[in-house]
C-alpha cells in the first residue's frame, strides 16, 4: 500500500469514527490529520509539518476580516440596531397578509445584511418578534420556525463571514462573492415570504390580526429614518470595497468602529459592556480560526493523498451529464450540512468539489453561492443546526414542534436552492455588471 493511500484511509476513517463518537469537529479534523501525517512522515516530522500548515493557513491578511466582522456582529446585537431594523421592516411589509411574520423575515434579512451572522440575527430578532407574533395570533412553534428559517439569509447577503471562508478555499475575489450573494440572499427571503403567505392563506383569522392597525405616514417615516444610520453601514462597507477606498479586511475594522459609535449614540452600549461583548466575539473567533488552522493540515493531507482527484474522477466516471453531477453534489452537501456547520464543510469539501465544477465550466463565484446556500439549510435542520437550537432557546420551546413547522420552509428553500443552481444569473449578474469577474 502506498504512503499516499495509507494517509488518505487513516484520515477518512479517523474523521468518521471521531465524529460518530461526538468529538468536536475541530478536534476531530486536527487529530485525524495529525495521525495521517504521523503514519507517513513519522511523529516528529508530523508535528513540524502540521504546525507549519496551521500557521500558513491562518497567516492571511484577508482572514483578519473574520474576527472584526464577528466583533461588529456582537456590537450590533447589543447596540439597539435590531429594534430599529424591525420597525423599518414593519413599515415595508407590515400591511401585507401575515404582516408580523413577513416583518420577521425581512428583519432577519436586514439585520443579517449588517451583521453577517445567522445566529446573532436569530437571537436578536427572535427576542423581539416571537412574543409579538404569538400575541398576534400565531402559534409559538410557527413564530419560532419563521425566525429560524429566515435568519440564514444573512450568511448570503454581505458582509458574510461564510463567504470570506469560501474565498480562502477558492482563491476568489471577496468583492465578487459579496456582490454575488445578493441574488441568492433575496431568493432565500422570498422563499420564506412565500411560506408565510401560504400559512396565512390557510388561517384567514391572521389576515385581520392586530398587526394591521393603521400606520400613519409620520410614524412610518420616523421608523425608516431611525433605521437609516444602521443601513448606512452596508453602503459604507460594501461601497468602500467596490470603490477601492479600503480592502475587505479594512472594511471589517470600519464596521466595528461604526457599530461601536452607533451603540454609544443609541445609549445601548456602555464602556462597562465592552469586556463581555469582546469576550463573546473572541470565543466565536477562536472556534473559527482553529477550524481554519486544522483544516489547512487536512487540506495538505488530502492533496498528498490525491483525495480530491479521486473523488472528481469517481463522480465524473459515473456520468458526464452536468445537470446530474450538480444534483449529485447538491444532495451530498445537503446530507453533510445536517451534520456539519458551514465553515468546516466549506473548508473540507470546497477543495474536493471545486475541481469537479471547474471541469463543468462553472464559475467559482456561482459555485460558492450554491455551496453556501446549500449549507445554510443545514443550520436550520437537526441534529447539528445551530440556528435551529438557538431559535428554540430564544422561543423557549422544544425543538420537535419547531421542526414540524420548518418543513414547509425547508421545501421552499430547496426549490430556491435549485433555482440558484440552475439560474447562474442570480449569482453572477451583479459581479459581471461591476466588472468583478
């Protein structure tokens, strides 16, 4: 047996066994990669090679954007931004049937577009909207499911930490990925709005709920005006990147400073709150960067073992039909996404599937949108779904009834996924319009 084959077998077997035993994924990937290295290089050399790969993997100026965007999201979550965006969303869609549920969906899209974090969006919006929806006549399981299902749109609409991780794997322009995320993010939002409309159609009593009280022009304008400073961050961050005023990494620092200033101006953040906010952001950053570091070791082992080439040859050997291949990849990612968070899934399977889609002539930006959209579905499904469990905790309800209410959302979002897969213009029109690809 060749050394490359041995390393590949040890890597795959160890990852499967450790994950089955419930070992945290960062430990599973790191331990499995080290054992595979040690088997072919010896323990001493494995330590040196593994350390070098970890350092190389995280020694990136681009990756500095992740801790800063995470900190910006923590500041927004504590800084009174969510309430103002919810009020603005209610002005925009509050009068449509199912107004409060629609407001929840749009609020998550707006908050996600400034925070880039699905979990933070679910927690911030859910605390406000789940009690309001229940008081308006919606069942608590449906109110929670609506919050959970709509929260991941922020992982697609820029700025998005998930897209930054994909850019690292694919060596794709972050600006192009950010612009490419708007189309799929809007598809996600409208898929959720479609389910809200279907739910309200089946329950006519919700059409005349308390959320349809008359909204005066003065109140509407005031709500929109109060949301302008929060929404301006999108203009500043994305506009600054596109015009070349600052890099994506520098834009993350601007986002932190802007969020901090808003928090102080809104009097929602004090100096005494900063240590807890920074500590919370540090914990999240540590997890993400550790995953990136150990995944760099694993990428070296996979390259050494020629695993990506083997998988690519295996799939292309089954069929040469591009449609069948894409559907097969999407089904694999849907299954994997239920067991893994998007970040490690992108780090592990991005290098495996990218050569395959390149053979099919699919642009990395388009495939990035497919992959992120697909893996976002995993965040709202058991057994790992982080957004699902956070939403259930915020809604103070068991997970099982929420999952039952999530099924229509999941069906609509799968339809949205295949729309993103087979309508590349949704992902590519903005990057191409702005000359980014």
